[in-house]
C-alpha cells in the first residue's frame, strides 16, 4: 500500500477517503457503499492494492444501516 486512508466529513456525514499515489493522474474514482455489516475498505490490503494499481481514489460513507435507499431508516439518522 502506497496511498493513504483518512477520515473526513461530507455534508456533515463521516467518510473514509483513500488517496492513491500520484492522485493528480486519477481520471475516475470509487464510491464504496458498505454492506449491512458496515464493513469498509480501509485496512483491507487486497482492495487497497487494487486501488493503488489503478490509481483510483475512493470514498466510503460511514453510515449506519442505510444512507442510500428510497426510504428513511431511523437508525441512520443522527440523534
């Protein structure tokens, strides 16, 4: 792994961001929407290696059960 993972916020929601080496050469990026188990790609070397090889930045929104459905999921709304 040559790039870096960091945490930030987007629209007030926490996200993990991966910046590969030579980010200036990136033409595309990856938006990773975690599964129900809330796993992200941070710390998963197999995925990070592919992101490095393809020079792909990645954003992983950190949500609870659901942030991207057509219905509001009460557990995903911050109190």
